[in-house]
C-alpha cells in the first residue's frame, strides 16, 4: 500500500469531481480515493466515491487529508521512479499524469499538550 499526492487545479468555469484513479501497467491491483482526518487522538481513514473540485479552485491530495491509496502493489516502487497514473473526472474525463515516487511520508500529528512538570527530583 502506498499513497499518492498531487495538487489538482480546475481552471474551468464549472465545478468538477475526481471520481477515481488507476495506475497504468501491472503495478497495483487498484487505486482508491481516501479521506483522512483526526477525531480526537485517532486517525480515521475512509474511502470516498468522489471529491469535489470547485470552478476556478483546486484540490490538494496530501498527507493528512484527501489522497490516493494505491492498493495491492505487485512490486516495490523505488524512490525517483516515474509512476504513470490516470485520474478520472466527472466532466474532464480521464487525464494522465506522472507521479514521482518519493520516500515514506507520514502525516503531521497535532501538537501534543505539554506534559505536566515532574517534580519528583525536588527535595522537600
């Protein structure tokens, strides 16, 4: 399993929707659209069927937010490799893009509250 991240700009005058994606070739079994959010201290990841892109707006697929989840990798993808991906839009149709494989990325966790100060070293 690996994630796909990209910035999509809708320069049109109509809103569109990202409906799905696929990796070209025999690289993976499937690609799913996912949302990720924090609920308290728990990371929740869910598959979604579409992601809205407003007219004249943009959609950032990034760690900790919406992203592509590439499932069932059939071989490792080395850092620096070009990975051809087809994005499917409701209005724009299919658009081919190339993703560049990078090292592992982790979502940034929310800042933890400062722990209570430990006074056990004080003598009374």
